[in-house]
C-alpha cells in the first residue's frame, strides 16, 4: 500500500515533471483545451481511463455510454479525474466474418492506449462476448490498476407467455422453421422478442458467462455481473465502480494481484456451476497467458469436470438473466459452492480488496429453482471434457448440454456406455455445409457424425461459431434433432448442441481433421477422453504427405489487412487464440 505520494502516480510523468518542463507543458496544454485545469492535472489526483466499448455499432454495450456518466461521478467523488476513450467496437452479431477476429485487435489497441497515455487506473466496460476478454487481456498485459464493469444483460424476452432467450430462440426456431411449424414472419417475431431492452444476451451464452467469470476472477465488484442493464442497480454499481478504482490506484491493487492462478481455478469451478460457454476456456487461457499464469484445457477438465450445474439458465436450463439476478447472481452461486466446499480458493482477493469467500459467504440464494443447491443440482459433472487423439491434440466438449435423446442414441451401448462411433460427413467451412447438408445424395443418416473444418483461427480468421450444425431437414422431419458434431471452429454459447469443438490444431494448421474424408469412421470415447480416426497410420501418413505436397489445407484468401496479420501470428484455440508475439510483453507498466 503506497498511500498517495505524488510521484507514485504514473500520470505525473506526463503532467507534472519539473525535470522536463518542455514535455510536461506539451502533454498538459492540450488536456486543458476543453476545460480541465492545471490544478486538477497537477494536484496528484489519480487519472482514470474509462475504456468505452459501447457505440451505435455495438448495441450490446451501447448502454455503457449512459453508465459511464455514473462511473465519472464516482471517480470524481473519490478524488480522481476521468478520461473516457473509445475501444474498437466488437459486436458479436454484427461483425463480418466474425467478431472473434477483432478480440485481438481491440486487445492490441487498448494495450497501446493504457500504456501510452497518462492513466493511473482504468474502468473496463465489458459486456458483449469478446469485449470482456479483450479488456481483461489488455489490463493483464499493461497491469495498471483495473476494474471491470458489466453493462448487464437485457431484460427477459417473452413470447406468448414463454421466456425467449437470446440466441437459443434462434437455434430452436430455425428447427421449427425447417420443419414447417412456423413461417418466416413468426420466426422473425420470435427472435425479436428475445431482445426487449438494452444490454447483452440474456441467456447463459458467452456474454453472461464471461461477465460472470470477470466477477469470479475478482475483477468486478461483488454482485455486479448479473444486474440487468436497465435496472437502477446498474447505474448505482457504475458509481461504486468509479469510486473503487480510485481507491485501487491508491492501494496499487493491480490485475496481477487479483487474477492469480487461484482466481482462475475459482473461475473454472464457477464456470461449470453456471453452465458457462465453451468460449470461456479460450478467453481465460488467453488472459492467463498474458499474465504469465499457467492454464490449459487439462486444467479445465481436472478442476471443472466434476462440478455440478447449479444455474438453471437457457440453453442448459429454462430461466434468463433477470431471474439469475433476482436469485442472487454470482455471489449466490459462490455461496452454494462454498457450502459444499467446492470453491478451491475462497481467499483469492477481489477488486474490493476482500477475498471472494468473504464477499459471498453471507449471501442468500433467493430462488433455488434458478440457482440450485449442490445437493440438488440441475446436472452432475457439468464441466468440460478435454479430448485428445489422432483427430486433434485438444478439443472441448460441454457435457452439460448433452440431451437425453443423444445419450440414449449414442452413449447407451451397454458394452461401452461412454463411447460413440460412426461414419463422418466432412464440411469445409460453413458455406460448404449450407450447400450440401440437405442433399439426400450425401447419405447423411441418424448414425452420421458431422465434421466442420476450416473454421479455426487461421482457416476462418478468428474462428467461426459454426461447429453446432443442424441435421438435414429430412432428418429433423423424422424427429432427429441433433447429430454429433466435431470441428475446429467454435460454438455459440447460446447453443445446446452436443459438439466437440475448438479442435486444436485446426485443419489449416494441418491438424488431424485436415486428413479426414467423408465416409471415414471416427470413434469418440468420453471416458478415456479420446477421439480417433479409424484409419490406418500408413493411410493417414500418405494423406498427409499428399496434402503437404499440394500446399497444405486450402482456406479462403484474406479480405482485410488485419486478417492477414492475425493469421500470420495467431495461436490455436486451445492456447487462447492469442497473438504469439504479444505473450512476452507482460506487466509492461512496471517494466
Ligand atoms: Fe452481444 Fe450476445 S450478441 S452479448
Ligand atoms: Mg457468440
């Protein structure tokens, strides 16, 4: 704890450095031109950035434009000076080819801002899927005091008396549209009903997952993540967040003090309990790598797999964001886990300076239908499995969304209850899938395993959320609603398909998926954690050689400069999809 001697603030190097009056004057004068005074900038007040991820292009986070006013009030009330700045927009539903391509771009530009400007601390406005990891990754690299503020989920969606959840309603209604049960107009109405207010996806998709995990990691004030965007409590926590970051600067409480290995272990456990998205391992592994904390997909299975699913939110369950908030949000989940001694590190420090266990131990679970107890969970063993084999070195399966139907059809061979096997239909990217899936000549039936490749961080720059593939229309009409899917892309957190995804290395990096041919047989053993191609090693070796001679797995051309730059240096999904050259730059504000 440093107290607040003037020279401990890094902003003083810009604004109050008598050793270099020329530069000080130059730095200072332009910040006066809209009304700040010399006294403010030279009185040793912490200067606090507000990293603004909201804009008209980013409707999920757009409400942060309003909330930032309350953040500013809090910063000023605590004796700081707010300086708000824009972050490169990342709108999950609006960016082509995929918003994930922009996570690393927003990360890079935010690192430059946090490092290169006179900021003593920062409020990271988070929300829509990739905004949360981009901000936490940047804070990790620079390591100035930082606190995250969720924009909060949208209100619950309703249609004819039923909850309609973001994304999940699209997957469900698309099937009904395919089956001819609803028409185009009703389909559009249904989907629109799931977005009734400002805020991010109200399901347990990637956004609710990552915002909950930002709190689980200790980077938000307790209880912050689940507050719906339009609620008054959202404005109030914004004010408290602004106040708190000024104190964090005075205490010199940095991201590396909060996001420790212990905090990540807590986050993995909490991710299982909330039924978090399969995008979480990608993003948390990325944040950890930028901090120099060891974390990989084996940790996710080891620490997370046994943990039961407690939070009854769509897609795994039935409720939505408002229900989650009213039941008690992340603190109530943590309390339930602690009661059962399942939280590994209750002492891990959070943004308010107290341990997460301390913050949550006296919290009440206000609705045990929405947040179950460990004694009566929604599902046992809700964490991810990390699969390996000749198909890939690592791929994730979210077992909590495996349907009873799927279990029955694929996992109930009494001789081998945890394994399934079948011929594959191989698709090279989403366009190829849409082109071929409904063609009966492809011969896809209820025993087929669907393969999506060319959809990883290199093949489809950023990695496409396309592994959850719908069966052909003719199978859906026969009542087959899901086929097992395996792929090197990602899957939307709002989807409930039994998929094996994030396969690393991807086909474009010459992983095993590149060698598959339609009609090959594949065998997956969930108990052993294996996924193998049932083709001889000689044959696979010959295929690899032929493919290499043909110049490797073919993927589409770059469309923008950033696509080319990112493809040239991006790591695989299992390794967080980070920019490889960036990892060596750690805690740069201290170096
Ligand atoms: Fe932005 Fe889901 S699309 S949070
Ligand atoms: Mg998504």
